[in-house]
């Protein structure tokens, strides 16, 4: 028997060639997304699209492959009904943020077309977007001030641009966005850079969508409370010596100027305490930027300052004051009242009402000047 024949008499080389051709034709990478969708819709055969979905999830795609897939996806976006949910999920999960500007643009175009064509994908679409707020170890991060590096902020900019466009185009996504941000808020035991990076993005959202000011500040301070009760003063205090205590005693009531903040080499070693320390500094900086009024402040800036302070005062009354075993977060109000005399007066009015009538549970209304 020739080496080119099989047991059934079929030439082995012909059999191999046929098999190779079959593999090429059934290869999801070569058939592509558009063809896989066509076969599923016209021939009612879903095996090819299932294989393509697996390929999307498992393959290490090159830039040209990602770009081609995204362009194909945009071309068939009208056909991507919920029957193709897993495929859409895989497409939305593509690694795009750290790739070329051409890929970023292609992803955004597909993303916007998809959500505008099929509003059923709002929850998964928003979820995949917010996941980019969670930094990984490869992201450069300032562990003192709790900010991503400039390069990391540049990579995050498209994420916020898309979110802003979605909120402008479909205001009903507000509830999806808030729920997703709440659900994905990092667990309190996560490394400091994870929680701080996430908080940075939450505060960034407030910058371009003031409608989120109250719910997001409420969410942030509630999560800070969780950090607070898991970072007891006695545990943090064990890390400092008597000399540190005596130095702190001289300035215990002095508020730091966060605009010129410089951290000493000694930082909190308690993991949760360190996270809280970094996150509180970020919030102090945000408050300083929003609530400090200068001689040349515009009317809009003054209105924002008053609004943010009244929100913080309400959160103190509604959330911080009734909380148990909090040691640090309540000082957020002490910091903001150090910025302006009118804030201190409004805060004292609230506390005085509490002293006069313990049945009063709502704030006094804030400042009105």
C-alpha cells in the first residue's frame, strides 16, 4: 500500500487537503462576525456564531483584528438582537481602552450605535464601561494623593466621554449608571489603589454631570463609613509612637491646606486605614475645589459651592450623625466648615437645633446667602 493511501483506499494527501479546507471554512476567525450572523439568521445555524463568540473571549487579538471585528460589528448592529446576547457581551468586553486611537474610535462608534439601536443592552453596556474605572496593577497610580497618573487619566478620558454621551442621549440610563456604580464599588478590603482609583472616577463623573452630586457623595461617604469602622483608631494608633502623638497634639485642630499637600514618608500601615486616608484626602481636595469661594469666583461657582455644602450638611445629618463607631469620616464636615464662616454658622445652627430638640432629624436648610 502506498504511503499516500488510507485504509479505505482514499489518497492520504487528498484527504488531508480536504480536511484543511474544511477547517479553514469553519474557522470562525476566517468566516468573520458578519458571516456568522448571516448563517445564524438565514440558515438558522448557530454553531458558527457560538464558535466566533468563544474565539472573541479566548483569542489574543492583534490591533488589526480588533479593528476589523469592530467595523464588522457596526455594520451588523441592527441584527444584534438579544438572541446574540453572549456575542454582544464578548464584543463589549474587547480590550479597547489601551489600544490605538483608531480602535478606540471604532469601539465608541459601535458602542453608541448598539445602545441607541437596542436599549435592552443598556445594563450590560453601562456595566462594561464602569468596569474600566477599576484600576489594575499595570495602571500607574499615585499612592499618596490617590490619583491616576496623567497617562492613566488620558486612557480614562474616552470612558467618561462615552458615558457622558450616553447620559445625554438617553437620560433614562441615570438609574442604570447609579446602580452599576453602587454594585461595582470595590470591597473595602481591596488594595488602596483600587478603591482610590474608583473614587477618583466617581468624583470625575460629578464634574461633568452635576445631577449625580448628591447620590454619588452619599454613596462615597457611606463607603467611607464602612472603611472607617474597619479601621479602628486603636489599631491605627498602635502604628505610631509617642513622638508622633506629641507632634500631632500641637496641630490637632488645624486643617491642612490640601492644595499644597505633601505627605511625609510615614504613612498609615493599616491596610484599610491607608485606603481611608487616601480617599479622605481625595474628598478634601474635591471639597476644597468646589466649596472655596474667591473674590473673582463666578456666580455659577458660588452657586455650586453653596449646593455642595448643603448636600454635605444633609448627608451629615442623615447618614454620618446616626452612624455608630465612626472615628474619622465626620471630620469631612469639620474640614468644609474651616473653608468659610458661613459654612461654620450653618453647621452650628444644625447642631444647636439637635441640642434643643432631639426629635428633629432633618437639617436646618443650609446656607442661603
